[in-house]
């Protein structure tokens, strides 16, 4: 079967609404952790994770931080217009856009857009200034923000924006979400959704890993709203994957490269870290093949571009030789038939039916994903963003 002929209907299961965790547990690391290795499933607490990992594995975490990306405006008639910031256009880099003063332009989703008839909408800022928004002519999804103070746009979002939580929670954002929907190691602002596998970590778990000698490194992938985009086409060939910005420092890349060179395992925390890690190989391939825009990985590149003549270490060293941080974007889709080149172990939550995230899990563990989810459903595990997690291991680790 062609990679584009995979039917999303084959990756479904019955998820009762009462199994979706609407709120997190009071202590992050008291959540449950399902461990799968060599076809065997066992139950643990997340606080047990350090004891389940080998001492010589490298744990890779996504340190993105969720921004208060949802803004609400009101027309003079009282109609509510919701503007959801997705990714920046001018300036194009997240850090520059969030530090911009006076104005910035973003790709946005606009709720109730048909009622937005006026050229501009505005709202009062807490410091006395005015924030104004207007549609960019001829560009339905582009919105220009202007304000009359010296505040950075990121500070404005913090003061009047709302933290977006997953739509399937079917509730409004609450004060508690401001802290619980961030990882304890979140650092670089830019996501509109949390890398939820990381939500289980506590300072104690991180300390336990350090005391065991387990090394960690961080990468950044800014999670877009496309992470919640359902697959509506019958086969995967009709689904367009969302593109997300990644940033890997030279130090992180060196750590990853050395670990591969030494033949040691890599443990990815979450699907976003996984997509970042696996995208590094294809970026290295692009560099070696002197492709235009080498730091952009297209959706079907792993399945269509010949690259088996380039091993993982060779690709990583090509990136390392660039001698600068890797800043790019990935549209990579991971589905059954994909060859994992860097990730050996994956910590991840339990995902929605008919989702690309479930396909990513199936690519790692094969048809055993059905047994894993059957076990979780029959043993009281909590699902989705605020739910429990799993540690999944590949039976073989080809490099």
C-alpha cells in the first residue's frame, strides 16, 4: 500500500467523553504512565519514568511556551470578534514579532468574521493605550495589530490575551490553566498549544533523572493550531499537514549527534520533539544535496526523495558543519511505513482517533497501538492533553 493510500478509518477507536481529562491532576507526576516494550505492557506512575529509562539515553524535550494567543474584540453593536494569533508574518520570526513595538502582522483565525464589517476594531489596554486590529486587504487570514504605546506585542498578549486550551475540553480557559497548561521547563514563547507529554514533568522528576546520570537537551518547536486539525480525507494523500517552526541550538545538535555516533538511545518527550528530531535528518540530507531552502522539510519528503544512501550520522554532521543554530520549519508527517532514524523511545499522551498523532504512534509500535489503547481504555487511563501518558519503545533501533 502506498503511503498516500493509508486509510484514516483504520486508525480509530471509541473514545467516550468521560475518558477525556478535562483538568490535570493536582500533582503532575502522579499521573499514570503506561510502559510498552517488546509487546509487553505494564502500568506505572509518571514519577517512575527515571527508573524506566536507561542511564545512557538522551532525553529530548520541547521547551516552547504557550502564548496568550486569543484576543477578543467587540463591535459597537456588541458582536464579539475573536482573533486567534497563529504565526507571525512581519516580523516573520516569533521572537522578533513578540518583541515588536507599535505594530506587527500575523496569520490569524477569526471567529465570527462575517460580522467584522468595519475596517478596524480596537480595545483598551490596561496601561491606558489602545490596541487596534485591521484585516490586511486581499488576505483573509492576515491581521495587522497596531498600538500607541512602547509595549512589546508579547507583553500586550500577556495583558489582554487569553491562553488557548484544546477545543475538545469544551470549557473556557480558567486561571489554573495559566500554569498547568505550561511545562515546568517552558522557555521560548510561540506556541498556541502545549507540548502535552511534557506537562507531567516536575522538578523532582528532572532531579531524579539528573541524579541517575540521564542527560537531557532541549529543542524548540512552536506548536500550531494545526495540531488539532482532524484528518477529513478518506486517505492520507488528501490531508495537508501543518507547518511548524523549529529551532535547534548548536549545543543541542552536538549532543544529539554525539549520542547517535556513540550508538546510544534517544528518548523524545512528545510528538513535537519527535517531529523535530526526525526532521533534522532530512534537513541534513537537504544540505548534502544542496537543496534550496534546506531547513524546510516538506510533508512527503521522507517518502518521495531518495536518501537511503545517506546515513543518520552523516546527515547530522552535515548540519553540524553549518556551524550555527538550525532555524527552519517542518511539515513532516510520520505514518506507518516511516523509518525512524533518531527516536528510539517516545513519551506521549493518548491521542484522538483519526489523528496524525495516532499515525505517528502506529509508525513506532506497529499494530500494537491497538493493544496499547485497548489496555489504557480498560484500565482507567485518562486521555488527551490533560490525561495520562505512555513510554513506548521500538523493538529495533536502526540508525
